C-alpha cells in the first residue's frame, strides 16, 4: 500500500504542520513519518469536523465512546457514517444514528417508522458517494488522473448534492488548472451546502483574491474566521488582502493574530517583518504603544 509522508499529508489535505501536530497532541492522529491512504481519509474527516468548530476533545471522546458501544468496531471514522450535530458528533451505524457520548439515538431508521430529513440520502447512496469521494482523493495524487478525479467528484454530487467537501475538492482542481470561474462556482456551492464550513469560505476568498475581487475576498476570509477564529492561514491571507487595499491597521491586527498561532517558520518570519514595517510608519507606532500601555 502506498505511504504518504507528513509533507504529502499537509499538501493533500491543505492543512498546516501546526494543525497536524495539534491533532497528534490531542490523540486523534498517531505520530508517524508516513501514513496510509486510510489514515489520510481519517484525517480528512477530522479536518472537516474541526472546520465546523467541533472541538478535538469532543471528537476524541466520541470515538472512544463509539468503540465501547459497538462490539467489534475498530475504527469509527471509517466504519460508520459521521456528521456533526452542533458541537457534538453523531454516528450512523446499522440503520441507527446515535450520539455515543450521551447514548442517545438521534434518528430511527427502522422500517416501521422512518423519519428522514430531505437532505439525508439512503444508506446505499451515501456509501456509494463515500466510495467515489475516496477514489477522487486517491486520483488527485496523480497529475495524470485529474480528469478522472473530477469525474469522481461529479459522481459524488450526483448522489449527494449537499456534499460540501466534494465541491471544495472540485473547486481546487479547477483552481489548479487556472479555471478560476469554475473554482469560484464550486466554492460558492460548498458554502451553500454547508454555511458552517470555514474551509469553503477560505478557498472562496483565495479565488476572489486571485481574480482581483479583493473586497469580496476580505469578506470571505472574515466569514472563515467567524467560524474558526484560530484559522491561522485565514488570518495570514486576510492581512495580505488588507495590505492590498491599503488598510495597514486592519492588516496589523491579523499579522499579530497569525504569529500567535504560528510562531516559527518562513510565514511567521514574513508576518513579523510586516508588523515591524507597519509599526515603523508614522502614527501607528504611537497608537500601538498607547494600546500596550493601557
């Protein structure tokens, strides 16, 4: 089985080294030099839950509770359907949906009484969509298979039109092809499918910035940060966008937020240099000093 290095995981999932380290510290991901494809799928689910502001502790407790409740289950992230219910997690397994930490059944899928929201597909369709999504993720690794990856994600959306992660991955494939119109369209659909998905707003901000719509990009980055205030990359890109629009004081706020979240590395060095440059301008140095004195 193909193994993925840490750098590969960070690139494929579009996360930071800090995020991966935090997941390891929280006991969600094993510390290792390389990871399997199935490890990659698990980390993608963790990333999606964290983007929805589900705390790492809640994810860990839910996984542990699920293992205790279901005999023979080894990996709830792969063996059961999963989604967030506000600040908690529910798992779909063998026709039932349960919040494992409380032991409460969320929905009964029995044949006698089936109450299914309009946005929930049949179990078979959901499983098939997951299979196509996993195949799309694998195909993205090979630059020669990008068209096949796109076809897989489109199939996911045929089966599950509300699959926000598929819209995001499609948008990124179009973005990498410099088809910014296609990328923007899919990122906007991801936002519509899941308005609490911080990554969708972040990616939308990136393509809007790339196409010169910096004002709209700023709004998208701010939306991402409202959902995930510790989203370091969103602070970084928002600071850049504010500098482009000649708003140094607003940029300063987000450069400072970034270095609190990422203290080392080239991006942190650049952020510190920008802070120093902004503070050296007339007026801002005085304002900053007064704030510190207060």
